[in-house]
């Protein structure tokens, strides 16, 4: 086999591998839409959905775990408390939720920044958690819209960060607010 054929085979394999690990990964994702929580998103499979009510706040919780990553969305409806985040400052709520995300032993805040989506300003935190001897990295976004607080997160083993970052992009880009 000539040098040219080897190069072509290597190039073909590289293109095939690239397509399989990025492009096709999204093709199989399933879209979930919630009229109740006014949100839609895509995950590798249909999420587990549960409802929770606490102190007059109802939450719809979507979660999924695949071989490498954990996905979650919590949509909390504050209309029972007559709160509308379009007309109030959510800073106190954000601070409490951020602190709640960092409570576990072995959790370390890596960064915090503002993010925007469809003319909405939100916050993103990146943090790590030690689970036994393994470190996990989480990306969590908070959006305050109408009567809802949305917490949108993805996490996975830090040692597999490239896979986590690829899936993070697909997941976060799929989010749509209704």
C-alpha cells in the first residue's frame, strides 16, 4: 500500500470519527417541550420528569444521565408568590441558588459570568465536585423570565472534558423559551 493510500485512509478515518463524535451525536437527540414551564430543549433521550411543590413554588424538574454526562433543568414557577422577574431584581434569588449549588463538600467555584440568550441576561457558574477520587465539572445557567427561574445544568467527569464541552454546546443551544 502506497504512502498516498495510507494518508487517504487516515484522513477518511479522521473525518468519519469527527462526524460520529459531533454531528451524529445531535441527530438522535430528542426534543422535549413543556407548555407548563414554557421551555423546550433537546437531550440524548426522553428525560425523567417530576413535579415538586415547596413553600408555594411549583417546580418541574427534567433530568437525564447518559454514560458520561448528567443533564438537568429545573423550572420553578413563582406566580403563586406574585413574583414577576421582568419587573424585579433577581440578584437575591440568584445568590441563594448559586450558594445552594456549591454546598456539597468538595465543591469548588471555578468561574462566574453573565450570559445572554434571546435578549435575556442570565448567569453561568462553572464548578467542580469531588465524588470519591473523581472530579466532576458542572456548567449551570440561571435565567429569570416572567414568573420563572430556570436552572439549566450539565456535568460530567473532568477527565472527559472535551465530550462534556461538545455536549454542553448542543444542549445549551437547544434551549428555547416559549
